[in-house]
């Protein structure tokens, strides 16, 4: 599988920097509580200085959403949605150990972080403008089609793994109890995204190893190096494409719209 952003997305957003990490050994028994709290405390400390809307990382995503025709206060990137929830509720939701950890790292860096089950992706995965015929599965099991021109994560089978870029992830490839291997994607558009996303990738790899998962191949993608080849794995018992749909109760409901 190759992960990349299309040339059109790169041209429209030349400052885009993406970090990617492959991780295996994912289970529901990963012990993350203390680590989640530490990263969440970092976000709380930053929120104490002012609301998330003023963060440069969030402002950059608001500008990007506006540029694609979306109202930024109606459709928020996942990092903003999580930070807003943390500010209002004081806590982040708990849904799955890996998701919880990535949510906490996301708010600590104010950068959207997506976690996708690699066994649920067909062929290459490209962040591109939708044609409008892609199939997006909601967490309730319903099917939607992205609007033509909407930025989505699309695989070779025409399945959309996101709506409105970093706003809402598909239930189809979300982490579930059976997930064992994932592709983690973090994306930044702000002025210091290059350094910040690189640090976030290092943080992810360190934290994954510390909780007993296995961090694998990783990269920081830019316009000069836009693609990442996910190493092949021969999983035992690859899932039936029609089994485990979100309406079967197997998919983990996301803490924010993105995960």
C-alpha cells in the first residue's frame, strides 16, 4: 500500500506536512492511562492561556477548511474538536487504548491524528479531492458519498475513509477490538509544521514502544517527498470485506470526528 496526497491537494496546500507511522501488536490491553493523562495535562496547560481557536495550528486548519468552502466553526478539524471538548468537559473520551493515546497526543500538539486499520484499506490510500461516487461508511453503519471536490482519504476500491479531510473518519477503517496493525497519520499546515510533525512522529514511536506495541516504518511527508510505501504484511485471517461492518458493533466509536 502507498499513502500519499494528490498533486492537486499538494498544490492547493503547499505548506502541508504529514507524519506517518505503521504500528503492529495493537490490542485492547495496552496500558495507556498515565501517558494519556500526561499528554492531556500538556493540552490543559496550553488551554489555560487561551482557547484553542487562537492556536496557530488550529487557525491554519480553519483557513484550509474555509478555502475548500467549509464553514470552519461548523466543521472543525479533529484536533480542534478534541481540544474544544477538553476545554468544555475537562476530559477526553475513552474508547480504545490506542485511540485514547493518539487523541491525547493530538491535543498536546494541536495536530489532527488519524488511526486507520490497515486490514480495512484496499490498495493505495490517497488524500485527494472526491469525485462524489466514493462510498463512506458512518459509525452507525450508514453509507454516504462525499461531495465532489471534498478532500477525502480514498483507497483503490473507491472507499472514502474520511469526510471533509480531517473532520470525520470513516467507521469502516476505525480501530476495533480485532485491530492488530494500523497506519497513523498526522497532518499539519501551520508555519512550524515541519518541526512539530517530526517531533510528533518521534513521540508516537516512543510511546508505542513504551506501551508494548511495535512501531514500524515511518516518515515525514512534504511536497518534496510526498509518498510513503507501507510495508507488506501477511496477516493471519484477513477479515472478510463484508464482515465487521460498523453496524455489527465491532467498530470503536471515535472520541472526535476524526478517529
